[in-house]
């Protein structure tokens, strides 16, 4: 058992089974043994690869989108540009370069919301000289109109799960089996207040932490101006099923097997995020498929420009990156990943999102 697994097991023996959300929070954010506290999970030597690490084109197009959005906002000076969970800082670095090329006179104050000391160090290296400021949470961000970027951020926020039984929805929990290993079970009593329809045996995920973040950000945007651009893998229609998953070494793993040693995520419920934003008076754009969004922003022309001075091998790599970012089939991110924007109630339309 991993060191974190031993701590969680002791906690369960003392207090009883814990919710999936608490288990996930401990696995990812434990101050000593948490997955994101102890490693850089990105790249070939890590456990997964995100879009900014696939190609510079991704961040550059986000930067161009940011420049246009800044104009729609009335060009606040300086522009507060925030990234939630910035990975290695690659997206922010590429976006800043494109933003400054599109709007040479803009003054930008980059802000990074990051709790991982390992990733924060990587971000500091990538963003040297940009004046970037780091925050442990969104609560300390400066006031004023801001553009917030969230790429693969909501999928790793803790999620609660419930299973439908004859007498109601019982919360899914993590407990200990006879041999001391972790296993899933159900709370003995149904959770009051859950009245969703669903067949017996259905599993329902409630992204409580993500919804709380969305409400906070949407309230800020409605009151102070700005936008949120969220890009993640997930679904647009409510449904039932278990999307909790773990990744280790670029392969799927058992979420209960090695606490603290694998990334644990879930498919983002974009419909729920949209309801949370509109519920506090903000305007929602999308969601749209990532492939459609990137093509609408000019991915193909950007790829062709890069290929002009590329070697044959480099040109082939550019095409592989385009395919991985946009293909809707297996191995591509084009339709699995969605893009959602949140803005003030009177702002829009926004690039990449079809007018309704």
C-alpha cells in the first residue's frame, strides 16, 4: 500500500467509509503525498499529455481569442489574464506571445492559480519575465475585469457519486474490504434532497466542487466583467454512468489501487456547469467540440504558415498535432473535448461559438 493509502485506510478504520469526493481530494491534493503535490504528471515521462503540450498552435489560438475578447470587453488596462491549473505554464506562455503579437500595446498581468509546488516551479521557468503572480485559490485574484482560462481544470475537481436504490439515492463511498484493500460501497441511508429520476442501479455524478467554482467565477464576471474559457473532456447531455477514471503511465488504472500515484479525473458535465453559470446571471456560449472551435479560430491556416519554413519531418509532426487536437475518432481530442465560455449577460457573440 502506498503511504497515502495507509493514511486513508487509517482514516476509514477510525471514522468509517468516506465519500468519493473526499477520497479524490486526498489522492490529488494531500499536502504531503498528493498526486499533484509530488510530481510533474505531463509529457512522455508522465501520465498524460494536454493540448498545450501537443502543439504551440493550441496556445497561440487561445491567445488570439483572448486578444479579440479583450477588445469586446472595452480593452481594460491592464488586462488581468488568469489561468486555473496552468500545468507547466505552456498554454499561458504561448497565449501571451500570440496576444502581444495581435495587440502590441496591451498591458497584461498574468495570474496563475496553482497548488502544486512542482508544477508551480515549472510555470515559473516558463513564465520568467512575464510578471506572473501565483495564487493558491481564486479568492486572492485581484478585482476587475479578467479573462480566465481553464484547460483540463474542472475534470480533476472532486466529484460526488450516488447510486439509485429502491428507497432513494445512496452516496457512493470508499471503504475497506476484508483483506484491507479499498473498495466501493454505498452509504446505508439515502441522501435527502436528491429527487432526480433514474432507474434502480443508476450511478449519478454530482460535480459539487466544480459547480461551486463555476458559480464563484460567473458571479465575479457578472459583477466585474470579463470571461471564462473552459476546455475539458466531458459530455453535454445529462446521463448516468461511471466516468471516474485513473491514469498512470498513459494507461488507464484502477482508481483505488495506488492512492497518490495516479491521476484521478471524471468527465465534465458541461450542462451542469452551464446551469450553474446562468443561475447566477451570467451568459453561456457553447459548449462546442474542441475540433470545431480550433478550426473556427484558424487552426488550418496557422498550421500551413508553420509548415512553410518546416522540414519534412517537422511538417509531418504539425499534421499529427492537428489530427490529435481535432480528430473526432479514437485517439483524437476533437469531439471528446468541449469548449464553454462564460461572459457578462450583454457580451457576445464570441469567436469560435456559433450564434444561437
